[in-house]
């Protein structure tokens, strides 16, 4: 998916984050002022695979902040909801999933019960067998209402260039953020997306 927005963290004050968002793709809209978009900023800036346009601290310092984040496990859950989780598997299960429809349905049901979303695919990554689960956008949107209590504010700076501010329920959610972080994202307003396809 193409990157839609360039995001810069401008300031962090207690529970409040101020950012600037620039539209960098013609398909990107300006309706990103949702709680889930704000939560996605928090999830993406704690993603160890993130490619930064600008990182004002060393990568090692940033990774250490993620490792010691007071909400590390919770953030991993956000990322699983956004991207889909990866469940370790073995070769015999991989073969059974492809050959035994009843087993596939049983395993899909088990994983849906445990994680809230079912099997998207299965295969190998880096030589290890994995089951890849579907993203759960609805659960992510629901969660965003707990983490981002009030609707974020958006203000136009220039054409396709906006100020975007939000507050979190606990200041410790912002532990890994630093002013002047910059990156590009394919994020979009999930709440609008889900409403459109309901």
C-alpha cells in the first residue's frame, strides 16, 4: 500500500501530543481526525520495523524505550489488531491446515476465540512456520475510545498540511515518543472505513 501522509511529532506535553500531518498521495483524504488515527500514530511509532524519515534520538535509544515501555504488551496487542498477529506453527500443522478442512475450521475457531480474529493465511517467514491472522479494525477502533478519550483536533496550516492534536488517557502511553520524529504512513480513518462498508 502506498504511503498517504507524512507525520511529524511537534511536541509532547503531559498527555497531549501535537503533530503536523501532510498529505503526500493524491488518494489521501483530509478526514483523518479520528481517535483510531491518533492511536495508530502511537502504535506505528512503537513498531520496531518502522522506517523513519527523521529520528532525533539514536535507533538504539528508541528501541530501548520500546523494550522498557510501561505499556509494551498492550502496544503489541494494538499492533496485532492493526496488522494481524503471527502465531508460531510447525510443519505438520502447516500441512494439516492445507489438507484437512475440518482441522482448518477447528483451528480457525480456536484462534478467533483467543485473539478475536481468524486465519488470514499460513506459511513460512524467515524459515519458521507461521499462521497469519487477520487484522481486527473494529476492535482497534473500539480500543481507541479508551486510549484517546476526546476527539482529536485538526486545523489547516496550508493546503494539504494540517496540525493534528490529541490527548491520551495516561501520559505513560507517550513514553516512546520524541519531538521531531518524522515518518510516512499508509494509515487512514478506520472508523469512516468501517462505517462505509457496514
